[in-house]
C-alpha cells in the first residue's frame, strides 16, 4: 500500500515552501527560477487549468467533483500553479500567509457584507 501523503490539515505553507526549495536546490533550478519566469509559469499553468473547463457550462463544471479522473487531472494543474506560486514566494522572500491575510482585510473593507452579500459586482 502506498504511503499516505501529507494533506491540507497537516501541511503548512512553510512546509510547501521548504519542499519546493529542496526540489529546486536538488536540481540546481534556482538559476531559472527568476520572478519573471515564475510569474509567466503561473500564467501558463493557470491557462492549462482553464482548459479543463473551457467548453463546460456552469452545471457541467460543478459536476466535475463527481468525476474522479477529471478531478485528478484538474488537481494536478492546480498543484502546478501552487508549485510555481510557492516558488515565486521563495524567490521574492515574500510571506504568503501574511500577504494573503492583509489582502483579505483589504477585500473586507472594499466589499462590506451588508452591501455585497450575494452580489457578484
């Protein structure tokens, strides 16, 4: 039986950053992991993620959760996006968690619940 992989409930962003840092260092890829290249890679992988939904209507895209094969393929594209995002954070020495929480605070101020609940705009 294959070993159980770490999951969201036990893995921190610091763990992900360390894992990427190790993978990149072992392969001597830091010479290629410049912010510009990593930002471009995020966009490329995000486009590959979008391909999985390109011709689906809203209902079909919601039903993907019931299709194990498609869900796995989409998860792999999401992992690619995350890997490059984490690598970009490493390259810029940017604390993702604090940046994320600061952004959420800005969004809460910009879109107060009493004015935007249930509204897309």
